[in-house]
């Protein structure tokens, strides 16, 4: 979504744009794929970013288009300790729900109201500062133009979510466990590891307008693809970049299509920073090797696709987080919850009438799956069976459904089909050890080479990578004269 955002913005500007995609469909982890006549989401299944000061709203505005989407209410339900917690969009209603479940109404009210205030400012400021983190004096000068009334949130870069929870006298084991699993979805880290300045928007995203895309997220990506091509741009799928080499003021790009060569003065890479060393040469490869070592924290995912007949209640929400219990032993996973998303009833593009598609995901450490060798298939089958067993016991009505299709993927699968190095997904996890300024910037030390995607500021999630695409668009326009700029890849 980062690359598609940048490409659509440049195409709209009249630039000559070429998008190279290794997979058979565009969109990466923000896409969908077909299997056995059903359409499953490739990665992310929740969608926000269309509210005020949010990046997808800005993208629609700049392109003068409307991406396909339908609002959801509620955003999600959490199944925890035998109870159901509903993540309502309405802020007051959610505070009441949180207080009913975890107690201490005054503490919950003050905590969530603070989180909302911080989140609102983070969204606003993020959209105003495309050159963050700063890597020049002019970038620093741009930061000084921000509204000084917003500076009060900066100390929360030095406080973890857990510390702020304690200040509001809410640090009970159950509430912290709830927050840990909510943050793992959106920040890839727990309450003790996530700075509150990033944790606030991460735990309040369910109070933004959440959307469902009919036909799957690929429908949103296809809308952008159509826009790019209508403006004269090109998008090539199944064309993987093998090598990127700087030569006399331009880049040479070689792909696996008979080692096709493209020449371009400006390159935008949307692939993870860990992938870059293998396709670059010389000092560029050395730079990305160093960056990869600096950002050595990452996650992989176990994902599953399931199809059942549709026996679910008409008012059942589409997104579910299921907390695991001590007797839920799933081999190979390193998470305490499962995330389940349903296709919408009536979405006959994704599933025929009477059937529903389920996407299930959970965190894992990639190295575990790469080290199994001959036992890989056995362990994958065990994990799959254990996850199905949890769904039968915890997901409403699932036990009574007829299962028509089940398959699963591990980090090994992710590397094969989405080409992410060692199956690493979700971007770079949040960390209290990392400075607010310590992010991969979109501008590299090599003139003409720029980055976007989930390993670049501001990080993971569809809104985050969309913002990275917007930011790189602004950065390139600042640094390159339009008359000299022929290609963006």
C-alpha cells in the first residue's frame, strides 16, 4: 500500500511511473488472493485511516477518488476469560465498556481520555511532518514550525503504556493482559515495550471508523491500479527486482523477466529494509546490511484460511480477538491470542451465498519454522489442528459449523509468496529502547533512492504504510525538479 500510494500520487502529478511487483497480484500484505474459489486477505484485515487528519482520507482527497469500503460497528470483539468485550467506536460507550469489564470507572475514564487526546495529536502531527525522522538541518527547521501547543505529548515518548496505566491505578493483571494483546495487533509489542506516544493511537484505533472492503482488500488496490494506468503509468506483476545498481546519476534495475533492464533517476523501494542488501551493490548494500542489524527485532505470522457454512448470528461483528488460556497449547506460536476476521455476509465475491471466509493470524518467531527441516509439515499440521480446536471452543457458533476448507501458512510461506525476507511481517516492533528519532528514514544517503513501507516511519498497518507513501511523495517533490524527473519505480 505504501508503493501504490506513492505511485498513484506521482501518476496524478503527470510523472512517468512504473510499478514493479514480484507477486502475481499487487498490494503485498494489503491485498487478497483466491483459493478454491474463495477470496482470502493476504495480511492485514482491519482497515482505518479515513477519518480527519488520517492518511487514507488525504490520499482520497489528493486523487479525487473514493476507495471502496463499508463502515463497521462495532470494530471488534475480544473474547477473554469467558467474557466478551466489545470495542465500540463511540468513545464514551467504550469507556463504559472498559469500566464494566475491568473496574475503576474514574481511572478508565481519565486513561482513555488521555489516550484519545494524545492519539488525535499524533495523527495530526504525523500528517504535517513528511520529513520525519529529520536527517538534515532543513528537516529540523520544518519540525520547528509545528504548533508549540502540541509539545505536551513529547514526554510520552519516554513513558511506556504500562507506566501510564499505573499512573491511572489500572495496572491489574487482567487489564494489562488485555492491553498487551491489543498492542500486539497494532504495535507488535506489549504495554511495557510500547511508548505511550505510539501506544495511544495503537490502542484507540478501534474508536476510529473501521471499514470492510467488499471483495477483499484487493478491490482497494485495484482501484489504485486503475487510477495509475488511467494516468499513463504502468504496473507489472510477476516481475521481481533482482538487482539495483547506481550508474552515472541514474539507477539500473534488473528483473527476473529475462533480466530486463530499466533505467530511472528516482527509485522508491517498498520492500522491507531486510530485503534491500540482497538486491543492491557496493556501499548501498553495506548501508542496508548495517540498517538490518540495527533493526534486528521482528515477528513472523502463522496465518490460516478457513471456509465454513454461514450459521453465524446476523449481528455478529466481523473481527474477533481470542485470548488463549493455559491449556491452549499451540506449537510454534509466540502469542497469547488469535485474531479472526470474517468475510461479510452477502459478499458473494469472496464466498458464495451460504458460506463465510475466515482469516486467522497469530505471532510466531520465523527462525522456529526455518529450523524444522523434515518435521516442518508435521508441526504445521499440529498448529493448524490446535488453532481449529481453539476456535471450536471459543469462537461463537464455530463448533456447529461445517468446515469446507482449511489451509495454513508460516513465515516460510510468507517468504515464498510475498517475498519478505525470512517471512518477517508487521514491520519493526515498538521498543522503549529506541529513540523517537530512531526510525528508518524515507530518504537514503544515496541521491534518488527512497524508501516506504512498514519498516519505514511511521511503521506497520495500512494507515502507517499509506502515510509512508505520502511522505516519500512530499520528500521527492522537495528534492527533485519536475522537469528532470522521468521515472518513479
